[in-house]
C-alpha cells in the first residue's frame, strides 16, 4: 500500500510546452524517462499541427504535473488496461501518424 501512495504524476515539457504526462515512483525514475533517447527520437518523428514536436536541439525537462495535467492523465490512463509499463499521455493533439 505504501508503494501505491508514493507514485507521483510528472509532466515532460518540450521547449517549455507541456507535452507528456505519466506516473513514476521517484523523481529519478521520471528523469530517466525524460532523458531516454528513444523517447526523444519518437518526439522528433511525431507532429502536432504539421510541426515536429521536438527539434534536435529542443530542451526537454521533467517536473511534477499540475493538477489539471494529473486529472487529464487519470482520465486517459483510466481507459488503458493496467500494466507495469509506463503509460504516456500526450497533452497536445498529435497529427495522424500515418501522414
């Protein structure tokens, strides 16, 4: 039960724009997700408004999620099947990945 209470919601900002929200047990774990090169590569491929979410030189930081961001995460992740994997919820509208 103590583990369940220690989980926090974090937001990844790309160039100051709240982009992804997720849950992690520790800030260090959240930082690791933020620094993951595979995530950065994915963000460079994805677009919002026909513009890549992340440039090669973008600043990516993690912080505790604001209450509205945590609520959006709970709403979106509640529809996802429960897994031990990290569930990433995008706070921005993504273009169709088929484009």
